[in-house]
C-alpha cells in the first residue's frame, strides 16, 4: 500500500523516484515527479509532511524507484463523434463559446498550480499534516481510479459553471442598453441638428437671414444667442465688419413654448445703452420678418413691440389666446399678420384697428364669433381671411371702402343676405369665398356689381337663385355647388372670361343654349341635377357646349362664333364696315374678342382715351404682336386679355409699354416660347396676375423681381423643365401643372412662410413625391418638401 498526499499539496520541485514502504515515516516528504507537475497527468505519491528542521539534517542516500509501480494513470477513452457531425459547420455562438472554454481551461490549470505551490509552504498545511500523522501512523491512500474520478468530476463542474458565467456575461454585453449599444435615432438626429445649426448661424452672420426651422428646438440655442460675441466670431473665422444684423428669422415647426425676455427684451436699444455703454443691444432688434408658426406658444413677449421695423409676423399653428392682441397691436409697422390655427375665441378686440399699415390679416381656423365694426381704419387692408370660425355676420359696411382684393369667410355660420341692398364698394375685390355657410341670398339687389371679381365660391349654402352677374366682367371661376338653385344666373353667357362653372348638386332642370357660345368655358360641372335631358350628365364640357349650340338658330350661332353673344351698340355688319368705331361698355370694358383682328391702329383707340377704359378683351383674334396702340390706354388700363391669338416665339412685343395701373395680364393659349420680352419691354409695377398657360415655354424666370406686386402666376400646360425656388418665391398662387418638370427642390416647402397658398404641380415628369402627396393639396405637399431638406 502506497501513502498518497492530498492533490492540493504539490511541491515546487519533485524527487526522481518514489520512497520505499520502509521509509514511509522517516520524516521526509516526497513531491511528485517533474513530469507529473499540474500541467501533466497527476500521479499519487507519498506526501508525509516535512518535520521542522528535517531538511537540513537529511543525510541518507538518494532513494531508488520501486519496481513494478505504475507511473501514469490509465487514460480514459473518449467517445468518437458521429460521422454525420464531421462536416457540420459550427454556429458562430458555438465558436465563441469554444474559444471561451479553451481560455477558461488554461486559467483553471494555472490557478491549480499556484494553489498547490502555496499550500506546501503554508504553516497551516504543515500543522495539519503533523496532526494527521500523530493520530494515524499509517494512512491508506485511495486508489488511482477513485482519485482521478473525483478530480475529474470536480474540475468539470467548475469548468461548466465558469463557461456558463462567461456566456451570460457575453450576452449581457451585447444586450440593448449595455456599453456596446449603438446611438439611438434621437441621439443621431440631435447631433445632426447641432451640426446644421452651426452652419446656419454662420450663414446668417453674412446674409442676415436665420433659418432654424424644424430642428426640434424648445428654446433659443446658445449658438444663436452668442452669435455676435467676440469668441463666437473668432471661432467661426468671421470678421466683425463682415457681419450684418438679422432681418429675417424663421423658427417654424419647432417646440417653443415661450419666447424669453432675453430674446426680445422689453427695452429699446437706447434704454439698454443708457444703463451701460458696454451692454449689447437686442439680438433681433432689426427684424423685418418673423415666422414662428408650428410651435406651441401660449403667450407673446411684450418686447415684440420694440421691433419697429417688423412688417411680417407669422404665428399660425400655435396656442395663442386673445391676450396676444395686447402685444400685437403695438407693432405699428406690421403689414402682414397671420394668427390662424390658434385658440382665439369670442370677440376680437376693437384695438385691432390700430394697425393702420396692415395689408394682410389671416385669422382662419379659430373660434372667433364676432369682429369689430371699426375695421375701416385698416385703410391698406388687401387680404382678409376669416374662414373656419363661428361668425354669424360680417361687418360689410366697414369693409366695403377698403382696397380689399381677397375675402375668405368660408366655413362660418353666416346666414340671410351677404351683401345688403344698395351696397356700393368692393370695386377692387378679386376673390370672394363664402362657401359652407347658411346664406339664403348673395345680395339684396338684382345685380352683382363687382367688376374686378375673378373668383366667386358660394357652394354649400341655401341659395335658391342667383342675381344677374353680367357686371362681373373679369369672372373666371364660379362655384355654386350644393345649393337649391333652379335656374342659371342671368347674364352668364356674357362672361367672356369665365373658364370654370360648377353647378353640381342643385335643382336645375334646363340649360341655357347660349352656354354653347361661351368659347372660354373649359369646365362645366352639372352632375347631380334633375336635368330633363339626362344625356348631358354623362357628357364632357365640349360635348355639352356643342349640343347646346345646335339648338340656337343658324344666324345667331354664326354671329356668336365670330362676335360673341354680348350686346353691342352697333351690329356686326356695321362693325365690319366701320372698324374704327368701337364701343365701351359700362364699367370701362372694351370687348373685341372673336373679331378677326390682325392689327390695331392708333386711330382705333384714340377716340376712347377719354372714356376711362379699364379692361380690354382681345381673345380669339389673329394678333401676332401686342398692339402698340394700347399704350394710349395705359393710364387707366387694369386688365388686358390676349388669349387665343398668334403671339409666337419671342417676337410678340415690338414696342415698350408702361402700364401704371395694370393688374391682370392674360397671354394664355398662344405659342410663346420666351418671357424675356415681357421683362424687358413691359413696366407694370402693380401687376398682380399673369396667365401664360397653354404656351410653349421651357423656362420660367423670376418674374417677381421685375413685377414686385405679382402674386399669381398661371403657367400650366407648357414645357417647363425646371422650377427654381427664386421663380416661386413671393408668389401666393403658382400653377405649373402638366409641364416637364423632373425634380422639385425641397426648399420650395419653405415658401409657405412667404405666403404661398396654392401650389399646383400635378401632371409633371417627376416621380417623387408620389401622386398621392401631390393630390393631397398644397399644405401636405409643402410639408412633405420641408421634411426632405438636407442638413446644411
């Protein structure tokens, strides 16, 4: 029987042979052989503890190995892997786990070596050995098989436990939220916005226009508040003399809840400098344009009243209440005020009339129930939008003498009569939208006298009849759908400019045959009417006109196709014999449409210079150039219509014109290819509407640079291939439908802040945005475009 030491007590060095049985208790402890260190297979040896002082007194000769002893334990056989697993590709987790397992095995082996070494020289271990030796002079060691089995079971369990812990730690490391987690979308967006902000601030120092829209801001960034500090200028490399004041600030579509006094202090520049000469002036003291729409503002800083140069203020789509007027009415320089989609409620205070320079007032989509009666003090008001409120009446009497061009009172609760009997005024009104109310009549008179009216919408009311509209000479669109009309309005067939007529959902049973003679009419909607001739309900506009014209007598039909159906002071025969004698209708209308004219001489128009001709209609003729004789009427002419002529290329203008009061120019349905002649040879500082649709234009220049009052451009059905932002900038209505445009600049979406209300682009070559977005309306389209503006 061999005395075997504990496995946990290997020595640093090993003897060359085993001690014989007779030397088992001689006081000398023999360790394992060198080849049996913990890095190799363990072998049982005699491990009687060394007595104190025994090492120095040992004088016996070296021991010889015992014959017939086994030096190694038998190796346990391992099961062979199945042949099917020989070519199996390991999974990535298995590869990772295998590498971890090998590393742990090396660590466990190294730890066993260190533990065994330290235990040999430990006083506690020596004391334990002595006690064991005293109590039992003969210790019987376990067999090799038992020792190996116990050691193997203990090591395997520890190894499996270590591997499991390693795998758990690895899974925790790759779990979301750990140290290895990637940045979130919000963090990436914030970093991207910060970079974009710095670039925008640098640009604003040089140009004076700061655009921080759609950056998810809740307060004014420190980069903006310190943009003119010495350190900020030095960091940007901008010289102080190259910096300009901020005149335009766009901070729309953010999350501002309040504008602090630090941004707009309630002190003038002089007040701040009187306190301390080194005190900085207000950062935005020179603002002319401020756009804060699409935020969550509930109040306005009082300091806004010190922005003495502010002319445009857009606060739409916030949460402002009536208290905001206390601050707004103190900004006397305002020309444009937009407060739509807020929380305005009840009656609007009368002090709104203090804004004597106001030209545009937009308060649609609120809960306003009453407007003040002193709006006549707004002597420059041109656009009034009160749609989508709770109004039951409109102060017509205080509005009639104002230079209004547009009035929108749709989606209210206005009842009875809109225009009282005997009302005079609204001589410059071009757009009237009174749809979705409870009107029972449009006017108390038998005739509507609005000579400049171009767009009239009275749909979704309770109208049973319409008065005579023959005095609305410039009318282009009449929408009277979903009423209770039983007949067409009188004088309809005399409207030579009417293009769109919507009478859907009424009680009309018969159509006037004279509608067939209206050459300019391109859209007629008569669906959902109890017509006696049902076939008209399924026809298009041209077929309806053709069918109605067939009912007219031959002589009347021929006359209408050449000269129209209007009443004239001279008959057609006399007209052809004496072409120099032209008549002017009431309202200053000179209508020579469909007269086969190829030229107009000065002698034709000179007798009319004293008649204050305001509108000249020359459509459906053979004019190849714009007649130079029209300059004789330039001082009074406000509307000039030349569609359906032979104006071609770039040679349609040979003379220069100076139309001081011209507001409407119609050159549609010609073959014009360039607009440069208009820019170079026509001076019209008050031109507001330009119709150049149905031509052969391939490009649109920035017309507003030459016509500063231009707000409407109709350029559909051309061959335009590009639409720069500069071309649309400043316009309120822009139609480029059915052209050849291949791409829309995302920056076009920012033009909503400049007043762009109608933007028609369907039928072009581009595929992005999709048709669903384009057809969803101007608001959806512009919002989509703004969302695609890349970070600067």
